[in-house]
């Protein structure tokens, strides 16, 4: 299901994982952006959220929305205020997939008032009053997209494992909807906890055990959370993108870093985890793995205690991937006219290499 509550973001924000698709939508969508026909008209049931073990599916409550914004602020600190890393200079049309509360889309709309920013999510939890250049739409990004094919930047954050079930399908849609010279950027957590040598996990770590159990439950439900940067980069290249770049950061589990920004981010992340881990665990532990509620709560208390420990310097790898999109040679030549000769030569070499590989793959009879 394509929505703001991915397996990663749910842990940080306290949402529960839905078990089935919400299909009660009128998805008669048009092709003309200016007509407004692209909007998905939702019935009242779009505001009905499933409840299980006292937990609500979708980001439907004020407290969960608040935690989503807390995580957004944490990542903003880690990125030192940068909304994206792709070298988009003058975006005219930006799409935020799985926009959640819409914080990213709103900030980008403020930074680029000349750009048209669209946030898409299954849950209609975004503010009603936003800048004229920002709009929100209710839609499922795993369905065929009903947006025009002239986008400067397609952005997503914390979507792997649950919201984006098939990266190849998602990236093919991105490829076909970008304007020449457009960019796609994926900001993802590597869902495998690591730690600094200065604060290792203890033997029989409850945090590590929670991840192991949760991974097993999600695999039983048909979701793979072990998506690496290499997996996404490979899917990008197979979709037709070239020149894939990876930016590495860390998402600290607590305020253990010496850097002030990272310490503030760790404080926010830890608070979100302490409040949200019950929500993400409930359906997986009880419905999928058959745990009793009491056993789960006792175990989660041990996990929370470990998260509070000042001795553990744990983190999740935070990855940003942004390939460039160059469908044919004239566009990259125009795009890089302002760049250095060194960059031009490297990029042209990559473009030619990419085209040669495509010819060899699709037209083997033309190659020796």
C-alpha cells in the first residue's frame, strides 16, 4: 500500500500497518492538469480508519501526525536544512510521494515559490490552508499515475518495504513522468540497526531482537524491509536512469552524537520511537506472529529501556539516492553546458556507456 505509513516511518511515528487496501475511492481521473480532473474524489469512507488492539491504521490522529512532523524535523536537522540533494536549480513542477502531513511539500513550496508542488498520499491529513503553489491529492502511487508527464523532481522519503512494494514499477513510473533533465530522489532508512564502537549493543540486545522479530513478521506478510542502497540503485538503472549518486548519513537512535544538530535529531528520533514502537509492533506481533498482548508489552518495555540507555550509540543508515534522467543525448548536452569540462567528459562517457548497454541488451543481433 502506498501511503505515509511505511514500515520505517511507522516505527518513528507510531502508526500501525494496514492489512488490506482501501479501495473505496472514485478514481476516474483525467489527463489535463489545468482542468482539475486529476483530483481523486473520495467518499466519506476515506476518513474511516481501521482500529486493532487500540491502534488506528493510517496517520489519522493528531498525536501521530505530530510525531510525523517530529521525525521530519529530525531529518531536516540531519540534512542541515536541505530538502533534497538532487541538483535541481529551477524546478517548475515537484511531486512528493507519500507526503504524510505535507511538511516537506509545504517547505519546498516556500523555498521555490515559482514551482508547483504536489503532495500525494492515501491519507487526507494535510493542512487545508497552504500557499497557492502547493496542493495535496489523495491517491495510491501503486496505481497508474494521473499526473502530467513534465515533472522536475519526484521525491519520496521512508517508503521502502511497505509503501513501495515494487521499486522497479515505481521507478518506471517516475522515469516516464519526468521532464527531460528531471530528477528522482529517494530518501530511505536501511532498516538494519548499527552502532558506534563507542557504544555497542549489549549481548542479547532487545533492540536487535525486536528488529529480528519484526523483520520475520513482515516477511511472513510478504514485505521485504531489507532493501539496500544497491537494490534501489540497481532498480533505478534498470528503469533507465543513469549517473546514480548515493549520499550517506545516519539516523541516531538517541542524543549520543557530539554534533549539536545530530544530538537534537537523536533526541527527536528517540522520543518518537518510545511513543511509536507499540503502534508498529501491535499488528505484526499479535496478528501475524501470534504473540499475546501482555507478552508483547513486557518485551517492548525492555526495548524502550534499551533505547533510553546512554551507553548505546545506535543508529540506522540514512541513504539519499538521486539518479539523473537523460532520455536522449541533446538534453544532457544542454543541461551540462554550464558545468565543468571534467564533469562533461565523465557524464558523456556514462551516457554513451548506458546507451551501448541498452543496445547490447535489446538488440543482440547488432553486436558481435
